[in-house]
């Protein structure tokens, strides 16, 4: 049975493993940055199978108008079981007046559209320098 937590319960080592599996190598190396990312996110949702963290998603929000959902990731052995949907649903259901934007991988566009996200005409990204 999968259990969900919104209490910022995160196992950094397991998060690094999830990020690596997703190909997000730039996000897995620096533990201090990962801890800051967690601490500075207003909403964190994790999915657990016993003591194994199998899913993670986070949101930065003003809790009034806007929220940005980032880093939705599910362990490959647990995909297709509704975990990603539940992670995102728990975020968007925290406040029904907030408009959420989502940053995700293009290959997951269909998944996010099924959850009710729609493409918008304007999205600009300033990429950080490496």
C-alpha cells in the first residue's frame, strides 16, 4: 500500500536516486542544495511504500494566486499505478484559488493534459549557467 506525506518527509539519498533515475543529474549531487530546495518549497508531497520513497513532487507558491509545480518523479518500478497523479492532485487540491503552472518533461505532456493542465501560448525560460 502506498502512503503519502505532505509533512516535508523526504529521504535525501532516496530522492537523489529518484532524480538520477529520471536523468536529472544536475539536481542529485549537492545535498545542501537539495535540502534548501525542500526547505524553500511551500508544498512537498512524497509517496512511500513501507520505508521506500517511491514518489516526490514539490510546489513553490504564494498561496494566493500562483503556484509552480516542479520535480514530479516516480520510481520506474512504481509507474502506472496512479502515484504521479496522486502527487499532483494533492498539490493542486491544497488551494482551489491558485493557478498552477507545471514544469515537466515533454514526453510526459499527455499525462499532465489528462490531469487537466492545458498548454499556454507564452512560456519563457531563463536557463541558469552551468
